[in-house]
C-alpha cells in the first residue's frame, strides 16, 4: 500500500459554506447521493502528479480512501481518510490541490442541485444543454472580464514524450508573451506544457492575473488529474458537455500530438464547423508539433481527408516545428473571432451563435452494443459522419482509461467497431500508428487493444 494521510482541511478558493441538505447529499451513497462521485473526483485531484492513468487502478490502489464534509459554525471542512501522501508537504495539503478539491465540491453540488434536479434546464433539448453549460462555467468563474479575454484552447495527449512536451511549452510561452489565456483539459502532458510556458511568458510581461482554465469531467479526471498551474478548475457532468464548454469558451484552438482523446476532440470540432449553419463562423484550428511529430500529423490529415473531405481540410492549418508561427497564427485567429462576434453581437467570452447538432450534445455511453451500432460509411453528410467517428474514439478512450469502459472490456472482450471498406483501412492505419507511437497509454505500459475492427 502507498503512504497515506488522514486529516481535515478547510476551504480555499470556493465553496466554504454548505446547507444541511447539500452536506447530506455529499455524504450519501446510492442513486440519490453524490458521495461516490465526489470521492472519485477528489481522489483524482489528490493523485495529481502520479503516473497512473487508469481510473480503475487508481481506485484499487486507494480503495480505503474516503472523504466527507464536516459542518461547523465556521463553515464546511473536509475530512480525508487514507488520502495519497503525495498531496501533502510536511503533513499539510498543497494549496493548489486544496483549492481544486473545493472546486470539485462546488461543481458537483451545483450540477446536482441547480442543473439536474431543478426545472430550469431541459437537458433533452439543445438550448437547455447549452444554457446548463453556460451556468456551470459562470458559477465556476471561468469567464474572463468582458473585453479582456483572448482564450486559446490547447488539446493534446497526456502521456506525450519529452520532445513533444517541450514543444508545447514553447508554444505556450509564445502565447503567454502575447497575452493569451490558456484553456486545456487540465491534465499533464500537452495540457500542462502550454500552461507552464504561458505562465513564464505572462510573468515576463508582468501579467499576474492570467487565466489557466482546466475543463474536465468525472469519467476522465482520474486519468488526467489537474496539473498545478490550473487556477480555474471546472468539472462538467459528462464528456459531451465538457467538449461543448471548450468550443464555446475558446477563441482559437491549438492541437498538439496526442492519441484517441485528441482525435475525438478534433473530430468533435470539425463536425460542428462542417454543419451548414456554421460555415461562415470563424474558429481557428492549428495543428502543431515538433519535427518528430510530422508523421503523426500526416496520419491525422490523411484520415480527415478520406472521411470528411476537403472542406474539413480547409478548416485547419498544420504548422510543424515553429512555435512562434503557431502562436501568431492562433492569436491572429483570435482577433478575427473577436471582430466577428462584435459584428454579430455575440458574446466575446462564450459564443452562443455556434450551432451544435443535438447528436453531438447527447451523452454517448460506450457499450459493446452502441460501439457495434455506429454507422461508419462514406456517403453520409460529413457533419453527420463526424458524430459517429467521434464516438469511435470516445469509446476507445473509455476502454483505455475509464473505469466503466475498462470493466466492460474485461468482462466481454474488446469493443467491435464495424466500418465500410473505404473507412476501415484509414481507421486501422491511424489506430495502429497510435499504438506504434505509444499514444494509447503511458510509454511504460504494454498496450492491449480494447477494440477490434470488423469490416
């Protein structure tokens, strides 16, 4: 067993008062309580900095961990039992981790009480879902002051190698020098690197109030625990709302090398941009990495051309081995987006105008049945095909690192993915390339595929 600590901590940053009902809900197990959800997300936060990227393994290693709110006259405190000792220094919890713990508490309570259990949001229709995403972000204070925000969303793998990681820092540094705020999936690797570089760039400009927004969801947070630079952590209820938060928060998108999760993000954004209602809406998309990642981008580019066509290819730019050029291109795109939103009377900090197809908003639950039922055939409108292509990669992410997906594969074997011959070859090449380049798991792991391609 690893070293653990049992202690009680006070709030930092948010959520210092709970009602009796809220505290009871967090303590309660079962269908009507949030205790297990909170326990898992809290453990992920406390596990920051370790090399375990498997939710099931994290929960097994720390199976005796528990956390409970303790009410007092001075507000709420959290009692931690058998928490990972790596989250503490000389017996005291690290300040950033303490802040993230209470952010998790805030978002779980808000989502449960104000989103899921209230009658304010119809989560079965697009407008209600978008409004729910907006309110969760606003409650977490993820929006920059009006007129200030230049937010660049950075996507990429959480287990990339040193050369690629250093490149993400260089791009982040160039972005930080130019006043950009950074939004990522909050984890390590290509999510941490841009924030680390931008923090240095902003410090050189004596900008000490930069926003480093980390956007996560309960299913992925154990594999991608918040890195220490994140100063605004937001937990959305599922992957679809997390992805919508990214595209509505961001002014530009920079994609670094990654694996299936990164492919999912690219396909999600391209699928939205290919919708006829969005063809005139700017959303700069830059794919960039060091020279060593050129083959990776060729694979991604080839797959997109074959499946989604040349219109999708026109929506992104590939920049290899030039951090300054990548940053300049992203921020030129940011300025274009801001001018467009001003002309269209759209909000600068959260775009309402972008149309997101309900199929991209509906939660997809990867099971053997749903994965086998995906329609992967050419001839469909590209924005429709992108929905199921994105779900393929979402299912593989689940089978790789999410507890529910891992258990399903252990019990019933690999997911079966059926595709037409035209898509099967490029998809097989892309996934085989990810395996060969060790982009499915940490480099020290021997990857066992959680999927099987069937023609």
